[in-house]
């Protein structure tokens, strides 16, 4: 299970590159395979469409069980809303044994949330939560409850899968919950396609969030009560300012 | 601000490597500079000890303002409990202007939590929170409240800075809070020095957590109510099993 990071080869780790190089078969969502096309020459490719996660993971496990070296790729980190969990679920269903079965390795990657944060400035500098708004596999009630409690906890919140045609108003519902605990002027970053073609970085606030273009390639990052913006950057302080006198000087 | 990832060169991104290559000055915590020593030849190094974050960041900003190309390195991702926030705080204090001041860039990295998760299996597959137990800059009451609410939200929880000599019993307090909302047999992963010398990966549970060796180089990963272990792996299901019949077959 190989994490590709956000999509740029500059953020693909050498370990991920090496894992791809030694694989005979590469399995993945078509769009991700497209991003790493130069690395796939001579490989057998099993590409599939969105929401085909179960057959995709099953195919990877089948091929590995048949003796092939297989890379199953995920965008970002395969362990965060990626393919690592599903493969382990399949292995358990097959009574996999570590000492007797196929070798399994997770290659971590730069996750989408870190990539978005880097482009925004430093919004993730304090405790945070990652929550997916996708209710395909999780009841909306649980998602809503998590948003509510994370908001109460004053965690910075990264929203994955913030919008699809099917659930256009989940983001509006999430915003409504957040506004019960955070000021309307709480900074919000919207990052689309970080480090990929079509990248767009917007710093806005809870009040104006719904006026922004947000799609399934976007991450929405909601600041905590201390997050501030300046010069187009979104920054959550760690707390040094209250503890130390930060040095100031001109000319920077 | 350059993220080094967990410490192995195999997980250092090409973008981070390129940023180091083009920097004349490299600033960082001594231990991190040690990890990337082969990449530092011919550079001016400003190494400092732990808890010297403010002077370290200030030195980096000073040198950049004086015209040098400076890499300020962080382990993991510089945007997560790293140096990105502090630099932005210093820039604000200096009335930095994006169009007229020094150029600023954050190079994201594989964060410690992703590295730990990859070694454990797939514990982060569902919504999660990252919470630091360090009360140097954050009141313990706020940290405790965040743990409590994250536990109520059934988030997987990654605990950073789980222990130091100064606050050996914060981990015990955190465990006590967690046990109010999670079963004693909730899986817990303890990963020390992921992908570095001295790496140690332990899968245990809340009941036995305090019997494990946990230090400041460790990440403690607490499962949610669905997390399971098998064959030494720690896995949080995404929910496919309840929605699909996962294929089973022998021979894997």
C-alpha cells in the first residue's frame, strides 16, 4: 500500500518510488495512476474508477496471493481514508497469517491535510481533528456529532470529502454546527488539488465559506479560536507569544 | 521551513532535499540535523538544543532577512507542532509583507502520526484527532478537555509528546480520561522512533498502556470503538464490511 502524497513527484518519497519500481503490478484509482504515469512503464496496471475500492483492494490481494509483487496506490497517505485499512480487513477475512502469508507493507505519504496546510501557512500548529464528510460508509449523525465535539474542543478541523453532487449541503450542515461554537470570522482555508494541476488556495472565514467553490478534490481547514490570518496566510499560534516576548525587528 | 519526515532518508521528499540543497544556512534542533548530516556538507549550520524554538526561528528569520537562503528544519511535518507557526508569528511581529519581504515557503513532510500508523497497520483509517500532551505552552485543563471530547466523539487519537521526565503522569491522566469513554481492551499502539534507529512498535491496549515504555520520541495511538488487532496489526475499519460483503478466499 503505497502513499503517493498530494500528487506532485516532488512530494513522492524515495520509499514510495522504490516500492513502485519493484512492483510488477500497480493497482489504483485511474486518476492517481495518471499522476505517476512516468513511473509505470512496463508495469501491469489495474486501473479502476472512483468508489471501486473493494474490488480494487481485492484484486491487489489476489495478485499478491498469486505470487506477484503488487503496489496498491493511494493519494496522500494510504493510512488516512486510503486503502491500508481495507486491505487489512480483506486479509483478516482471508485468515492471513503474518508468518505464513504474503508480505504486507504500508508506505506512508504526505497526507492531503499537511499539503493543504503548507500552502495556507501554518493552520495545523495546534491540536486538530480530521473528519470526512462522506456519509457513504458512516452515518451522518456520527459525522455531525464528531464535528460538534471537535468544535467544542477548540480543535483545528480538517474536513475531507467536503462536497459531492450527492451531498451538496453536508458542508452547509457542518458549517451550521461549527457556527454554534466558533465565531463567524473564524478563518477557514479551502485548498483544491494541492501541488497538482488546478491548485487553488483560498483563505476565507466561516461566514463566507459557502460562497467558495468547494469540490471533492478540496480540503476545508477550519481554524480554532486562536487562528489568525495575515498577508494571505492562515496561522494557528502554538502559544509562544503568551509565554515569551517574541523578538521584533524591522527590515524583514 | 522544511519537513524532514520521520527521519529516514527514504521518507524525505525530493522537494525537501531540493530545499536543503539550495540553502546556504540550515537551522535546526541538533538531533534532526544529525539525521540528515550527509545532506549538509558545505552549509553553515545553526544547531540548537531542545526547547530553543524561539531563538532558533528568530535566527532563521534574521538570516533570511539579511539575504541568505535559509532552511529551518522540523522533524515530521513543519506545520504540525513544528516550526512553521512560530516563523509566521515572528513574521507578523516584524510587519512582514508578502510582496516586499523575504520569500517564505513551507515544505510539507510525512508527519510522525502517519509514520507510526504505517508501522502499526492501519489505525488511522477513520476520523482522528492529534493532541499533544505537552503543557509547556498549553494549559493542562485544555488538553484534558480535548482528550475528553475527542474520546466522546469516538475519534482515533494520536498523542504527541506523551511523556517527559517533567510530566511523567500526564499519560496516566490521559488514560484515565480515555477509560471513561473507551473499553479497557481498546487497542493502543506505541511507536518509538519510527523509521529511525531505535524503532520500536508495540500493540497493546488501554488497560496495559502504562506498563509500556513511552518516551518523548514516542507516539501513542489510541483506537476508536471499532479498532481491532490481528496478527500484530492495529486496524480501524472504514466501514466497508457493514456495507459490502467482503470477498473471502483461502491461500493468502
